[in-house]
């Protein structure tokens, strides 16, 4: 096989068809200058992924088809593989096809429709797309090529203990004597997924003795972060080319001149999560039309980490911190919050809430007569802060970042319309133990986050001498239970058999279920684990099944 191929790893914006088209054209220009024979773009590169119910708009589909027509007319004497949406000509059936088109010499010469349509976790493709009845190869420069789309390659019987589909499009293509497998993808990031993806595709290459080129989307779209990391393997499964992760890239795979040695695949867990969150923040802010963000600074670990990530993603001039001490805020916490703001060089304001809190309580004196203070008064403080932050957000036009972590959201240890207020929940998919690990990782070369923040006992500071462990189990124990229940979908008895106290497990699971209504009203959060709260975990609120 003699081909010089360019992997065009781009960051499209969902729905920005004109902008995506210009980006695609610019990468085609780069490919021309690099004298490649074939340039490959990611899944649904024309419209961005996931388009969701934009696919139900006729004008959206037509605009996407017009963009492909434009590219077709401008297609040089070089092949272009592009992801787009096509109308399904066969009825009955779903109205659309998720397609990869091969453009060459002014024509759309070949179209492959995605065969395996995922409908689990964050995916919902059977809602829109029809699966074709068969797959077929194409010829390009006399090379027999099998084109596939994302999930099409995720069903190898030798790799997965449990397969989700009866069909295996890759196996069907190999029966047609293809010489190269191409997979265009929009595969979102989660912990460890880069390594899983690499090992899975490597297994396919070795099994069929075929080279594989995998081109993935990069960038953040709402809660999802796409890590890129496009790569090529030779027929022995050796890594011969790799694009950057978490950034746009253009990488050439020259089958006329392959490297003599294999490239080493590496994935560092904390480094990957860090890069993912930075990309998620940057793209969410940019793609929603904001330039600056603000957040409340309490002197605690969650707001400190969120603030540091925002500064690294957006620059210190685009981040504003707000300190809102209450009667229960410790002197050390206020000091730590100020020190963090100074370390990061951000604009910050101090707005005490003691007078407002007193005014609220006076207003409720008659209604609450004879009743002791409890979580109600704690929530009032959180809601005062949420109101102030939203006022600043409205007045300044800044995006408000909420700072709650996954452990708190799971247990309902958060206040609706208070600390849950905001437009983006940056660390909502990070368990508390991971929050500490990531903060320590970012502090390894310079003390951005004051040391005291990392060592003091976590507290919401909404009543005298309050500690998180007054209401929650130790996070080292809690996070293991949460992982088993949320990400591994294990039941109560299975978790107890792992060695956890039965009463504790029952209490934790009941709180998770009971607080689904809160999470339904939370801002979108950046997904970094295998199962995040949000549209990838669809639990009913009013339900009676437990554990």
C-alpha cells in the first residue's frame, strides 16, 4: 500500500457549520502543502458532536449538506474523508444517517453510514440515526480501504467480555480483503479511556493483520470533553504516528516511509484529567460566548482548585474571585482565600454577608418562633452567597462557576440556589479524594493553593466548628462506596461484601437516591469519570426502587 495520509484532528463547535467549514478548509490547505494523498477528519466534523436535537431541524440538515457540497466542489486531486449527516433514503426507518464521505476530484465518491449506534451513557444515536443493512469497502488510489465510524470498531469479540451488538462491521470489512481500516471518531474523554481505546484498536490491528488509522475529535462541547489523541498502527499493532491530546493537530502517516521503531503510548492519569478540565473550561466559556468568569472563594479546597483551573484555562485577567465571609467563617479560611487570590494574581472582592444573614433571620423570626436553628439557617447563608454571585454575574456579564465536587453532589451536601448556582460546574465529576490529589499535583512545583487549604479538615463553615465529617463519612471511605454504586452500578449487598459497614452503605445509597432532584437542577458539569451525573445518568426522581 502506497499512501501518504494526513490526520486532521480538529475542534469543531456544535452547530457552527460555517465556522467548522472554514476550519476544515484551512486543514485541507495544510494537507495540500504537505502533499498528502488523503486527509481524514473526525466523525460529524461538519456539524460537531453531539448535535442532539439540532438534528430534528430541517434547516440544520440542509446547511450541513450544503457545506459538504461546497467541500466537494473544492475537493482537490487529493482525497478528503469527512463526517456529516445524510438523509436516510430508505423508509420506514429513522430519518438520518451518520456518515463518512470520501471526496475526490470534485465528487462525493463513496459514503459509509455508521453501523453501530450507541445508546448508553451520554450517547443517544438511535434517537436520530438508522443503521445500514451492510458495509462495503471502497477503492482509493487502487488501495482497498474500509471506512468505519467510532462505535463501529468497539465490538471486537476477542477484546470485550460482553459485546453490545450482534454485528461486527470491522470483521465484515476484513472479509472484503481491505488493506487499511480507517476509523473517524468523536470519542469523549474519561479516566483511563485513552489507554483502553489504544489497547482495543491495537488488538483489532493485530487480529486482522491490518494497519488502522484512528482520527478523533478534540475539544469541549457542553459537558463532554474530547481528547483527540488520534493515532495510526501498522499491521502488527505497532504505534507509528500519534497526534496531541487535548489540542488540534495535523499528523502525517506515510506508508511509503514508515518509522523504523514503535512510538510509546503514554497516559498519565492526573495530567490527563488536568488537561481535560482546562480544555473543558476554555471551550465552554468560548463556545457559549463568555470571556470572563467569577466564582465564590471560601478558602476551601474545592473553590481553590476551581479557581486555579480557571486561571490556567482562561488567564488571570479573566477570573474574578468573591469572598463572602459569614459569622462562622474562620479567620484562617478568609486568609487562605485572600492568599490564593494573591498567588494567582486575580481580581477579587470581599462582600461580608453577616448583616444580610441577620436581616434574613429577623424577617423569619415570627415564622420560626420557638424553633431551633438547623440546616435551614445554613442554607440561607449559601443562598445569600448564590444571590450575590448571580447579581455580579448579571451585572458584569461574567459566567459563574460553581465549585461543588462529585462526593457532595452525590450525598446532597450542597444547597439548591446557593452553592449550586452557576453556569458551569467545573469539578462536579471529581470525587473529593481526587480533588485533593489533583490539587497536590498542581502544587508540586509551586504553591498556588495555600498549604493550609490542603491540610485542614474540610468544612462548609455554616455553623460553629462545623466539619464535613459531622454529616458525612470520611471521604476515603465515602468515595469508594460512591464509585461502586455510581460508576460500577453495584447494589447494596455487593458493596457490603467488599468490606463496608452495612448501615453506612444503606445510609449512603439512600442519600444518593434521595438527592436526585437536586442534581437535576445543577449546572452542567465537565465529565471526566466513566459515569458522571447529568444526561449520561438518567435516574427518575419519584421512584421507590432502592439499591
